[in-house]
C-alpha cells in the first residue's frame, strides 16, 4: 500500500516538472518601450503607457504553454486570476497571480507568463500590430497560507506536504504520469459552509459556479469572485468583509486529505474628509483566525502602485495599527496619488485617486504563518473647490486687475465673455486685455485678467456726488480635467472712483433780475437742474418767464424778480430781499447733490408775495384822486388792517385761512382770493343822496399755488395745506365800482354756518364750541355772496374729517358729485325760501345730517361748490347733477364754469348719551 502511494506521488511530481520545463524553454521576445512589468509578492504586474495607446484600440491575450492565445476579459479575469484596470494616471494595468491560468510554474519557485498586446487604429483589430511581452518572476518565500484580495477576486493558497520519491528508477512509471495527474485532480472535491448548511461539489462543478480550484507541486489554491452564491457578507470591527468558507477534500480508498481553503477579504473600510482619506481593515478576522488568543501580528506594511513604502511618513502618509484595526491615512493631494479636476452639476471640484495595498503577516496556533495581501484602488467622492475671484485693482491705474483661482494644472482658460462680447484668448489680447496664467508654489495655478476702466465693455454709472462706479462683468470658460469638460465661472467686480467734476455756479443781480451761471460739463449727462420740484428746461423757462442762454462751457439763467421760484426772505417798504435756489440733482435718482443759491436786495415797488407757509404779503399803491387815507384800507374781513402804511402805500400780511380769504382750485392751481378796499366816509343829508369826498377803490389780490407740487389724496380732492404749499405766484387787479362794468371774480365768496335747529335761524357764534349728540341732526348751510341774482350755488363734494385741513385723511363723504350719500347717516337737502335774511334763495344750500355712525368725537365739515344757471323744465329720472332734478343747465352759463369755492366749519363735538348727560350736569352747575 505504501509503495503504491509513493509511486503515484512520484508520477505526479515528474509530470509537473515536465510541464514547467516545456514552458520555460519558450523563446522570449523583447518588450516594446510602452510596456513595463515587475514582480510584486506572488503577482505579475504589467503597465502600458497611455500616451502610446492614445487614440488606439488594444487587447491583451495570454499565451498558454502550447502557444494558444486566450483573450483577457472580465469573465476570464476573476476565474483565472487576472485583473485589468487603470492606474490613477490612466495607464492600463494588467495583473496576474502566479497561480493563475496558463502560468508556467517551475517547482513553485519560478513563474513565467507570456502576453500579447494587440494594438490597432481600428476597433476590430484585424490589422493590429501584435507586441509580445514575456514575464518571468521568482518567488521562494511562500507562507503555509497566503491570501490575496484583488479588485475582482479572492484567492487562498495552502501548502500541502506530499511525501517525496526516493526511488531513482522512474522509467517504469513515467509513461503513466499524465493519466495519474488527471486522476489526482478528479479526486478533489469542495465543501462550502454557510448559514443554510454544507454544500459539497466536485471540482469540475465548482468551475461552473465561477470558482477556480487546482493544485501545484506543493500547494492547493481556491479562487473566487466576490459575488458567488456561497459568498457571505459580514461586518468585522465596523468593516464590511466578504467570506467564502470552504474545505478542500482529497479522498482515496486508503487516504483522506482535508484542507481549510476559507478566504475572507475586506470590501469597504474607506472614509473621507475634505483633507484626507482613511482606509481601515480589521487586525483580526475571526473567519481566518479561529483561536484569537494565539494570534500574533508579525509585520504590517503598505505599498502604492505595486511598490512597497518603507517609510510612509516620508510622504506624509500615516500607517497605524492596534488590537482591532490597521489603518492608513493619506492627505488629499499626497504624492503618488492623482489629484485631478472635474465638473459636477456645473460646479468645479476635484477627485483624488491612489492605488493602495496592504500586507499583513501573522501567526496563530492553526497556521505557522499567514501572508495577507489586499490591493485597494481608492477614489474619493467629488469634492467641490469653488474658485475665488480676487480684485487686485489699484484704482489710480484705472485698470481692473482680477485674479481667478485656484485650479489644478489640468485646467485651462479658453474663452472670456466681457460684458456682452465673447473673446478667444487671442482676440482678447488683440482687444487690449492682458491675460496671464499664474503658477503658484503648491503647483496650482490661476488666471489674471487686466481690463482698462475706459473699455467699452465696462459699465459706467455715475454715483453719489462726484464718483463713478466702473462695473466689470466677466464669464470665464475653462476646460477641466483629462476629459476637458467645460466650466463657466462668473466674476463681477466694481471700483468706485472720485473722478467726476461737479458743475459750479456763480450768481449776480441787476435792478430787476437774478442771474445764475452754471458750468455745463457733464450737465444733462449725469445731472439735471431743478427749480423746486420742477425740471428746468426750455418749456419751464418760457412758462415761468426765465431766459436761458448757453455756450460751450456755461449755462446762463436770468430770473425776473417776481417770477415763480423766487423766495422772498424779507419784504418791507425799504427793500425786498429775494433768493433763488437752483438744485443740482442726480439724473437717475433725482437726489439733490448741490444747491446754487443767489440772494439779492431790491428796492420795493408794488408787489404781491405768496409764501409756502400760506402767508400773503401785499404792497399796494392807491393812486386815487383825491387821495385816500391808506390807514383805513381793509381786507374782506374788516378787522384785517395794514401792517404798515404811508401816504400812498399799504403793506398787508395775512394767512390764506384768515381775513375772509376765499379758495378755489382748477386743474393746475389752488387760487386764494382777497380784496383790499377803502370804506368811504359819508355825510348823510336828509331826503338827499349821500355825499362823500372819497373815491371808491378796490384791489383784488390773487395767489396761485401749483397743485402738481402738492400731494393728491383722491380723485376729487387735491392736498392743499398751509404747511405743505409750494411758493406761489400772485396778481393784483384793481377795479372801480362803475356802472355797466362786470366784475371778474375767480374765487367764489362763500361762507358756511352750523345752525342749532331745522329753522335755520340761529347759528352757533364764531369761536363757540358746538356739542351735539350722535342721535341729534346737524344743520349745515352754505351761502354764496356778491354774485349775480340769476346764478345758483351747487355743492359739489362734502365730507367730514378730524382736521380742518382740506387734505386730511381719512375722510367720510356725505355729498358726492352733488348727490346725497347714505354711507354714514341720512343726508337731506332742506328747502330754502326768501326771508329778511335771504334775498336770493338760489344762493343758499341747506343740508340736514342725522343718524351718524362715524367713529369720531370731533369732526370738521368741508365742502367744495360751484355756480351755474339752471333752466327750470319738468323732467323725471335725470341723474344727479349740479342742478336739482327737473332742471337742466343753461348752455350759456359757461362764464361760470371755472368759478369754484371751498368752505370748512368746525369743530363739532359728537357725544355719546352718557357724555351728553355729563355735559348738561356740568352746565347746570356752572
């Protein structure tokens, strides 16, 4: 029995030696320059130069010992121990295990493999050039167990002790060696262990499942892809691992050999930060070390790109290990890795790739020595690296200096869009732009762009008082990374320069005018001139009576003394101190940057001045024959006397809301009217006409305030407040009360009163407080004075407010467009009949207001009115108009179309019942 066993082993050994000799005797062909190969541990390692293969197609074939080629593809690779990949620089890599298919094995010490690289310009490779490259490696330091964790497969090889052959005479059994080897291989079977149980299979069937099992002279090996049905995925110390638990069995009737061929490899263990990557594997894998108490780590080393690193710290790598883990930390961008640019979702960033390997040797009670080699290419996920724009502009140079960076050297600038124009780099330089690539100390780069401020593609905007903002908008287009992806990055920079010379103005006066001379450099390009709130142009000048002349350098403005826009600071008999302000405004925003103000003194003459605070000042000359006593002149309200007077002059000063001043408004102006009159002294004689020496003389005073310079509150009412009026302009018209002459009046002389009851006989006295209960009606009357008997007074719009100002808000309408409203109570027009007090009933309008629902305790009643002539004709169903129902307006009454008036009365205090009761108690006590 023992003799037969020795004979079988000797035949097997001789067969293997014969195969190795045949393969070793093949003639080697010199390798071309684009191929490099080396031996690392138990692996053939071949690299092809990508530069040579650029724009070419290639394939790799493995040549078996008989000269038959086998194409290397992904399916063949995992089963035969081949790996096809690329290194971080893009060079194709081919690796093959010493125990792989078609490798010539000489005594498990010397290994040879021949490959063909077929290169062609065409994809079908029919005209390919074939480059032959033989590889020879020696490996004497086999451990009893070696585990290789490749990218696409796991491999474990176990040393087997087969008895040696001592009989030198081998001739008798040499002829049986091939058949004996075949029978020996067929004697092996595999048993796989998993959570579902034990699965036993013959070697030939295992190959169909993707496994590769074989034996050499002294070793048995099992190779498996990572995705077979028998693969178990578990986590060891936080690291995912894939494991094939198997037992190889060799059985004869007289012999049973069991070999543990379990293999386990990490499939993860990577983590990343913005600055580094970490790769971790377990120190002890329980599926490989059954008795952890006997485990002893011997050596841990790392390598990159198939080369061991003896001093990792030299490259700023960190290799650490403890009782649970072995870890490698690599700074992002460290040597031997590749940092490259890329674009993801229009964002610039980088990726870092490095080909790591780790070798760990240990002993335990089950195995004398285990060598554990893991190959791990790692590429970090996309890391955004947003470029920055640095504005290095020195304003005094008037050149934009912009830096864009930082980028890796694989980024190139191809075009620039400046403003709305796109330039190639050559076109940009031809256009006067300077472009430079700036290399930085750490190997990165940036791009510098210089653009003059005065370039046509630079936006210029006048700012503030004397500054210009220069605004440069650039879009950089760059090619990024080896794929030359397009990336666009905007740059938006500006610089503000105090390089604008503001216009200057000088002024002077003569006896009747104010003059202002303004430099016109930049005028009407950046700035405009305003008088108050009105743009100064030729239309304004003509309307206001100004005179404008210009030359190449200056604008000369002549303003008469009493023209609109003149501000009167002092008015007296002796002089008029007047000022004219011309505002220099920014054209875009109408912000006032400067005011040219000229002040002059003029000798007094007849004038009227309408101030913005509602004050009217009039210097009147009364040239009558015989002369009159100027001290006895009066305004409409006889209590308003001259402030100063001489023999021939009287100076009046009053507010628009006093002295009987009337108000109207048209489309363009608020018009305030009053009269200066002289009350004659008469001598009555019985049964004879009155005798007087004094002439009758009246002077109508009108002040016009432009409506457009005030706030319009609604469609009906224009804001007009004595506190918000602009400067107005005035006129004076004198007229004798001669028979046959028609008086020309522009403002209606109307007045309003509150009455105590519906009889409309007793009014509330002037300046008295009016208290009414909310349930009590209000009796309101408006009277037209000093007009022709045939005209009729019409109320246009009436409203209540909390203030006596015409533009006060909110307001509550009780008459709109001449009609009663019922929004806040009942409004009824009361009839008016002739009486001792009422000579012309058509000059009166009476309104009764009751059942008020206003949320007020103090109200003022406002009304606007006009006049017309109505023809009384029967009619029905007419809409509300200025004339009452049943009448039409006389078409010949256009003479009155612009005659309007305005009145306000109040305050009226509206009391609740309890408040009214308390008020009566208080009065009774008093």
